């Protein structure tokens, strides 16, 4: 895909420099992985800031750099290097938008199922994948223990990978003939926009307890992180909710999807 076309995928504040009519090789946030004609997205992380590595990315042949800080690299250097500088409000969202565009919105071509909750995500994804595989539906999986593209096992580094890695794996799943993908959706990934723009057909909630408060600080922040998944569902999708959990009503109060509940409570749609 040419850079000129790819730019239609991202909400840019400003584009400076030269937008070349070249096929983009990859979308990367790690400057060590930049190759000729890559687009480098300068993510501000907790340990380092990708804006510090813009020069490295340019030296390695990046065709464009994406920044939040317009002053991180001078426009004169961008012009001299004959590349584009794309200024955005949020580089993590831009990474998700560009990756979705580069891989041609692969999540929309899968029956994507996301599972979130403090406990039970990994078990639930493997059970669901096995059910789908046993009825003849080739299914990919993304999670804590491993990732699967059909029957191919791939090592997992994060419960929910970064958005460019996710979109690449979804693309590979489609190429491998997968109809479904099931994935663990961590609270961290929701806050950090790793799953931004993904087309979830079904999202499931298992439970929530006081966990990960080193990252979220308070239980309400943790709950609101989980809520992001359900707030983003379309009216054509399904939210499957554990009605026994006292936080479930807060989780779905702004959800537009069709809601299906399960639990021991008498008013559950499916009583277990």
C-alpha cells in the first residue's frame, strides 16, 4: 500500500515534508525494526519515548515518522531527508489506525471474540477455540500462554499485543483460512489503545476483583478500563456478561450491543 493511500487511515493534525508514492514496507514502533520504507510511530512508553529514536528511524530508511511532539525533530531535517512527518494527537491511536489500514481492516473479516475479566480469560479462550475448532471452524487465538494462527503456535510476549502486531496476526489468520479469532483483552491494552478500532463481534466479561491496582491506581479506574471494551461495541454485536458480578451493570450501562447474561441469578438469560 502506498503512503499516499495509507494516510487516509489516520486522523492527522498536520503532514509536513514529502509524501512519497512508495509502497510502505511495515508499520513499526520499535526503531530497531525499521527497514527501508517503514512508517515509524513514536510511542511514548513508561520506560522510554519513541521520539528519542526518530533520527535512528530516518537513518534506517523510514519513509515517514508519526509524532505527538511537533518539535521532536526539525522540519528542515524532514525536508532534507525527503520523508513525511505526520503530527497526531495520540501516537497509540495512530498506530492502531495505520495498522488497521495497512492490513486492510482484518478484524472486520473475522468473527472476533474478545474476553476480559480479572480471572478466567485464558481458560475461556482455549475452551472456546476448542469448541469452534471441533465444529469445523478454523480459529485463531491470542493470549497469555501462546498465540495460534490456525494450528500454528506462536510465542506470546503480552496478553494483548500492540495494535500493529494484532492486525498483522489477524491478517495472517485470514490468509490461513481462519473464520474466527478469540482473544484475551487485558485492561492494560484497553487503556493503551492496543485494541482501538478492532471490530469485535462478541465481547465477554468473566469477573472483576481488586487487581492490577499498581497500574490503574483505583478499582474504579480498573473497572472503567474494562468498560472501554463494551462501550465500543456496535449495535450488531453481542456483550456476554456474568450477571453474578456486582460490577456488571456499571460495565454495560453505556453498551449499545445486544446484551446476554449468564450466572446463578434467577434473572440471568442463561442460568448456570
